[in-house]
């Protein structure tokens, strides 16, 4: 493939909505009118976190994981391995600089959430902190995925979202991250990397993910019981996978569909409230 195809695959198109989706949800719940849904600020946040934000996040990951990825079978067909191309590094850096431009167009109330996102997006993979190699911190730091939505809500509403919603979203990302690490348990152990999943082992990692998602459902229920009930889908699905003969490396690729479906229901609920009270 050419560089453009490589960069496209590096950005993980299947996972684009893991960053951009929360922006849609955040804007939908923050908006007081239909026009605010399509305001330049909302579109700028969505556009950045749809592609450049993913190039930054996964580009940093691939650059600093090059040695580990050489032995990771997941990279054989679904993802790419970084080969040292300086142009790729330059594109990743430019994607980060574009992110800094968001501070110039968003209100101050959104800055702390944006700053936290970019800090975690880089330090998750990059030294000196490299959170991904420290059990539990690797899971906690994945709150970075919900922060674009929190920033979008704050930017459009002019105030922070309910703390329970932020906590629920953070717990959801912790479960998603650790579940996605299950297929990497053996490659990570062979590379000498300690993560939440490698420490717990496969069976207990399933339980950890279910616990995170159940806690997320309870946190969202404090905001709206209907959202809490919707989030129950996650622990139900993870238990169904555990008790079935479905290979986790296959089930791992189902979650973008589940996440998009849940995000769609949340967004439709927010739009219904906006239009019909």
C-alpha cells in the first residue's frame, strides 16, 4: 500500500467513532437548539476527533510499540506495523499540532478536558510515563476516549457535564480497553509487558471488564435510569462471550458495532429531548 493507505490503516477506521462518537453524544446532550448541533465549533471538534485525533493516538502507539508489534499477530491483517518512515512521524506530529488549535476555538471550560485528553493520548504509549505498561494505570488512562465528548459538551453548553456522566463514561472506557487487551495477553507476556490483562489472566479479565461496565451503568443511572439500563448491554455481552465458544480475538471486532449502536440510541434520545422536550 502507499503512504496514504498506510496512514488510513494506521488510524484504525473501525475505531474512528471511539473518539468522534463521544463528541456526537456530547454535542447532542449539550445543544439547546438544532442550530447548535451543526455549529462550526461542534463540526470542528467532530472533524478533528474523527481522523486527525485517531492518527495522533494510534500513530504514537505504533511508533513506540514497533518492537512489540513485530510479534503481535493482530497486526498481520487488521492493522499495520510502523517501519520507521519519517513522513509518517511528521504526519502524526502535525495531527497533534492541529489538536492544539482546538484551544483557540473552544471556551476555557473545555480546556482542561482537551488538555487531559492529549496528555493521556500521548503518555499512554510514549515515555517517560507509558501508562500502557503499568497494570491498572493502562486501564484508567483510557478515559482519554470519553474526554472528547466531555470537552464537546462543555464547549457547546458552556458548563461541565454531570460528574456521574463523566465517571460512567470513564468506567466504560476502562472496560473497553481491558477487553481489547485480551487478544494481546500472550504477545504482551512474550514481550515482557505487564498490563491489567496479563496480570489478571483471561478469565479474571472478563470479570474485570464486566465489573467496569456494570459500574458504568450504575453511574449513568444516577443521571438517567434509561441510560443505565442501556449500558447493561455490555456486561451481558461479555458474559455471553465468556460462556460461549467464540474466540475473543473475533469478538473483539464486534464491539465497534455494539458501541455505534449504543451511541446511536443515546444520540437519538438526546435529539428527542431537544425536539420534543
